[in-house]
């Protein structure tokens, strides 16, 4: 958290394109906040959270005992986050509010993928992003109740994968539909592509699980 909340290295914010539509100010900042959005008029994530902070936050992820060495990196996170910043992820409210949301998201990611426990050097969150998949799944996580909507592919395991791990065929199917990737037949895509793994986690963060229920983003 301390690493995330540190002040950025004096990086200048990209000057956005601006237009007024029906009295509302909309902006486009290019690759990181692309598309006309009111949220793109605010600071974007790279304005206050940079590579060195990501490295400090997940300092142990590439140690020899980690299980996903070389998989997770800042570029994958910021590339995935760029798709959701026009919808308000890390760009809602003032700078402090935005930083708190990104910190909360990465805190959840760190806790779900940590291999540091108890008195591990640096604390449990320093060992976040140690995993990108469940190491010893005990079952295939196939629920036949969804055989007409998200039928299980024979021989495929739907065990936990990703930054906020996905389990079960119906969750892979729903996430794949949202991201336009065939995760139902190829759940392994999540463990093979860090940007996609972050995208799946961010989609879940931004999307209510049930109707009339706020998303994690909405709560923040």
C-alpha cells in the first residue's frame, strides 16, 4: 500500500483532447484512457502509479520459490487497466480516491495470489502475484447445471487461474463472453497471458455478480 500511495516521479500528465457534449465535458487521453469519457478528464493510473511502485508492491513475485516467475509485470497491468479507465477504474473522483481504488484492487490481487504466509519476509502482500494458477486442483470444477449455457469441454479443468482466480465452467464462460475470448474451451489462456489475466480480474471488479448488486468499483 505504501508503495502504491507514494508520489509519482514527477511524471507529467498527458494533456487530453476535450470536447463538450450536451453540456458535459468529455476527454480522450490516447492509449491509456481512449474514447470520449468524463473519467478521462481526470488523472490516469500512470500519473500516480508507475513501474517502480508495482515492483516495490510485489517485490517477491519473481523469487526462486515463486510459482509464476516472469509472468506478471507492470506493463500487463497498465495495458489491461487502460480498457477500464474510461469506465472509471482508477479515474473516478479525485487523485486520492482513484489511488485508493487501485490500491484496494491490487490488495485483493495480492491476497489471492500470495505464497507468503505468517512471518514471511516483507509480509504476505510482498509475495503477491506468486501464482497465476491453482497448483494442485482436486477436481475439474465442472458444474453440469450449466450444461446448456456453459457446457464443460471434455478433459478440461476449470480450476483457479488469474489475478483474481476464476473457478468453474460458468465463470470461465461468462468472463470469456465479456472479453470476447473462448475461455470455456481454453481456460488455459488465462495462465498464458498476464494482460488477459488482469483484464479478467478487472472485468470482475467492475461488473456486479448479480442484478441489483453493486460491483466492487461501484462500492468505491
